[in-house]
């Protein structure tokens, strides 16, 4: 750790070792110290958890000094990135602080009125992105030269026509690494993919450019996109700008870290189980998962080809209005440029992403819950929901408690779907690769014989009371086609029953915690997979959902943390001990295709509650 600090002082990347190897577990030794086995119960918990997620014996290996391991040469893409980050692109010093202080809607208005040139804004955000990367290791690639050239072209077009180019004229936009950009790889943190360039931009990126946005950098992801932290053997670990010992979340953690550190005014992430919303909650920004099929999937890469739970892209920003403007820019056109439907006929076109409130302000009936039985929330997360409910009631809305029905079935759907092939696809795809520790559980869990898992699950449940872990373990066996088809049928019945319950309650929207705890310490996520339940619920049933920050953890919240519970709760409680000051958000969801209503409620919360 001393050597890392020395290298930081010399201007070297704190996440790149002298041997040229990305440091994949920079806080591993701290994590081992924090979670050392201090009692017989803890030791048993870690032994049980090893089958699920490789546990702490692997963390001990990760804690070995990197100098004692054979160095892995940096891929060409990482060497190029380091060179670009050292290049001075210049900026307008007189306007720098002024531009950096603006919110995204304010910046867009200034660009449209020609208060600022697109080139000045782009150069400003290049500097801001580089600073954010130095703090968090959030970038994997930059297109600074191309961005400056595009910004200059936008300025010339504005000069010639007197009109801005599209809804997002001159706005720098960061792009999650899994979304294709011409000539650049979408590696998903997998080494073999870093040498395969994309032949075209993703449709979403094309539409952003047509509307005047300026893509200027690409952000880090966890290997395979299937974990709640953000690190991979190619580009290293991304840290949370609020606390470097914590993760910004996954899989859109590079985006959330960059946004929260002030390095981008607008970002594009993706979401399959909370991949936009968990990072937004943990970094303190806004994230939105639209109904699947509203945004194009062409050029959007996901690791697992399963269709049981479908991924979608989604915007991320520091305010809800920016999310709305981004959705409008992608899905509708203000010029003669091709629409998203023309580029991808499979998408569904919504008429609007705004609720008309020009007349009397609509009063809504909003459900809420503080807790799902699979994972009790931290005190700060409960308080965030309670305060939001109270403020919305003061605004005249009706708030009613709501219980998610048949939650155990939902959990079984998710874990059965994720482990349907027993990890075969993951193992084959990552053959010969340096596999991230968080991915090993997904890849190698299927190698444990079902009988052995049954024995472990039985002992865990009946001898140690680890009922949830036992259920997760039983769902991890490979499925035959008949079983997989039954899962599809059961999911459909669950979705219909949930919508029926929703209708009977006459709800417009639902508020809940997005995750049951603030940002966790590095290397904790692989031990607490049920934490996903608060977000993947809405992926399974394909409801639009979004996150908006509302408060921060207080010392009083920390003082209320209790020990005990199952191993998942104990691990989270330990991570929460030093969480004062971390951001906390709430999640909003609505029925499918009511994305405008979801964004409207998010904006209401932002207006009345946000810190």
C-alpha cells in the first residue's frame, strides 16, 4: 500500500503496478482483515459460502503482493489509454469553472443559446474526466481527438445555420464499454475481446450523435457484466468517488463513478439485474431502466445469451431531467436524420417521456415498501424510504403500504435462470482467460456435483440456519430444456399475478430501496448475491424502474446497525460500519410501457426530497 501511494505521488496510475499489471484487488488485504474469522460461526459461514462464490481463501491469494506474481503485460488498449490520459488537450481557463459548475440541463441551454462553444465544453469535460479517472480508475478508452473534431464541426454548423444540431447539441456523453463504437473493442473485461474492433456504432450511439451529442470516453465494467462490483483483469478495479475502499457498483460502475466525480454530464449504461440502478444508488446519481424494447439492442453486447431476463440500455446522470432529455433524443428526432425505429424496426416507439402537468398537478396513489424478506435493509435505506413517503404525502400524493407477492418464487426464477446451464457457457468463453474473482462463482459453481450441493444445502439450512444460502445453492444446478421452459411459464404467471395485485391496489407507482445497503467494500459483492433482489425483481417482470438520490448515511444510521442474522446480513452489517456520508437513494417503478410516469415520479421525488 505504501508503494501504491508513492506511485500516486509520482503521477502514475494508482491502479497500475510497476510491472505493468492492473491491480485487480487493491483493497483485498483490507477486506481480509475486516472479515477475518473471529469466531466459530464466522468460520463456518465462510466455509459454506465458498461453494457459492469462491469466498475468502481466494481473497487471500488476491492479497499476495503483485510483485510476487508473474506480471501480465498490459494490452495495447491500456497502453493507448495511458498515453491519451497524459496528453494535454488544453481548455479555456476563463470558462472552465463556469462550465463545470452547470447542471446538465443548464449546460444544454447554454450550448443551444451559443453562450458556450461545443469545443470549449468538450475540452472542459476532457479535463474533468481525466481528473475523475485519477480518483476512481473509471475509464477504459477515450476518443478525445475525435470528440474535439466533432465539437468543432458542431460549432461550424451552428455558425452556418444559426440553429443547434439536435436536442443534445455539443453535450459530451460517456458510453459504457459494452456498447459498440466504430473501431473500438467491446471487451466486457475479457482479454481476448480487446483485439476485436466494432465495425459500427451501436444504434443508441448513432442516435446520440445525430442529436448533436459528443461521445468522448468509455467506462469500465466488471468482467462479463454479471457482478455488482466493477473490476476486471484487463482494466483493473473502479473505486467509489465517495470512498476508494468501496465499489461504485456494477455493472455500470465506471459510468456511476465518472458521473459522481463530475467527469461527465450524461452517460449511457445497461441494466439486466440492476446494472444501472445499483451503481446509481451507490455513487449518488440517477439511473433509469426503461421497459425492454424501447431502446435498441443493436450494438449492445451482453455476455450471457440467455433470454429469460433481458438486458436494456439506460441513461445515467446527476438529475432526472437529463434522463428524460436523453430518452427523448434517442427515440425521437428533430431533424431529417433517421429515427431509432428506422435504424432498428424491432424497437417500440412511445409517444412521450413526459407527463403533461400544464394544468392541475396530478395527485398520485403510490405504494411503498421498506423491506423484502430476503434481505433486510440498513437503517439509512429504511429512513430514505420513510422520508420520501412523508415528503410526497406533504405534496398531496396518497402513499399506501404494498407487499410484493410470492417473493420466494421470484428469487427462484432469477437464480434458476442465471445458473441454467451450470456455468458451461461462462467456463468455455473464459477458457484461457484471467478470470475475475467475482466471476469464478458463476463459472465453476456448476462443477460441483448436484448431490454434493444438496448435502451442503441441507447442512447449511438445518445445522447452521442458513436457509437463504441453501435455496440459492439448490437453484444453481444445470437445467434441462423442459425445466427451463417451465421457468418461462412460471415467470409469466408471476408477472400476471403481480400486475393483478398492483391493479387491485390501484397504484400509479411504487417506491422502495434500490439496494438494502449503501456502497459495499471491495470484494464483498460475491458473498451477498441475494442483495440483487430489490432491483432484479423489476427486470424479471420488465417494469420500468429508476433510482434517484435522496439522502446520505448519518452517524445515527450507523449507530443503529445491529449484528446477527444470517451470513448475508452479517457481511453487510460489517460493511456498513464505516458508511457515514455515503449517498442513499430510492427506487421508483411503474407498470410496463408507463416509462413517462416512472420518470415523472422520480422528478417529483428529486424536487421535494433530494439533498
